[in-house]
């Protein structure tokens, strides 16, 4: 009998696979490097094992992904190991630890929103255990509930007069590019850069392939287009705080 933890691991694999398809990193019938055979070669070491991947995806099949294969998936496609292996955080991006994670270390916990610097937020994926207590803090404000929230200060005037230099924005990560609402404001992490912009989806072949990023201060900052990849992360801006 398959252990319950392996079944849960495979359920997370199916979710991640669907998200990778949504991002265009997997195209099942593609022959240009993103097909099922290419995926099987990266994860299982043999491009002829596409049928095994399909077995993992089939809820009626008893075969499930192993932990070592799941770790390979994380390494090859930028998936969070915390999510994939333990079900903690989100599949991609900035894995914000639960505020209770620090209680045993006697850190002061007072809220559900993680405050971090712009530079830290713009960096590579941060795992839950890597937050230094002295560099990050938690806070709460009325009307902003839930988990998975991160806040950072704005540098620059590109979103004025909507968001000003020095304002603090509170964001929540979205999992799918299809969740983007055109012309809403998002924090976008891509190719080592971080922007806060109005966002519009650009589709090719039915899927989102690029994002148009638009500044509120359009007289000084022109719109530009960024290609999305497995490493692209989006966080919807849900609140702005000024004069802190």
C-alpha cells in the first residue's frame, strides 16, 4: 500500500505540473524542448519515460512520484522544496514562513504580514528557515487578514501619484498567470529585477507568454514588455501604506 505522505506528494506534483503547463514550461506535444519526453528526461533521466509521468498524473494509476524525483523537479523548474516535499508555502517564489515558525526561537511575533527590504524581496527564492529574525519583522493592520502576506518599501517614482517613493506595499502571491486581472497593480519579479506596475497579459497560442508593464507616471516611464518564464513571480498589491 502506498503511504499517505507519498500520495500527498503526488497530489502536489500534479498541481505543480498544471502550473508549469500554464506558464508554458511544459507543452505536451511540443518538439522544441518543452514536450513530455523532455520533461521526463529532466525528472526521470530518460525521455522515453513520458508514460511514467502520465501515470503520476492519472489518479487511477497506482504509480506516484518519489521524493528524489520531486527534488529533481524542484531543482530543474525552480519549485519550492518546502512546498513540494512538505506542503509548506507556495509552489513558486517567495515562500513566506508562517509567523508561528519563530515562536520556539523566542522571536517577537505580532502579526500576519512579513516586512522585508526591497533588496531581500527582489532576491532569489527564500525558504522559510532562512529569514534572519533581526532583518525581518511581522506586523498587522486592521482589515488585512490571512497568511502569505509580504510587505516592502517602494524605491522610485514610476507609480506616482498612485504609489509614492517610500510607501510600503503589502502583497499576496498569485499562483497562476491566469489569475492576473489586467490593469491591476502587481509586484513582478523577473530576470533578477523587481517592478511594481500595472500589468496586462499578452497571449500567444492561447497561453500567457509575456506581460506588459505600465507605469502610472507614464510621462517619465514608458511601458515595456517582459517574457514570462518558470522563474517569473507575481504578487498582487493589496494595500499601500504612506507616512510611516
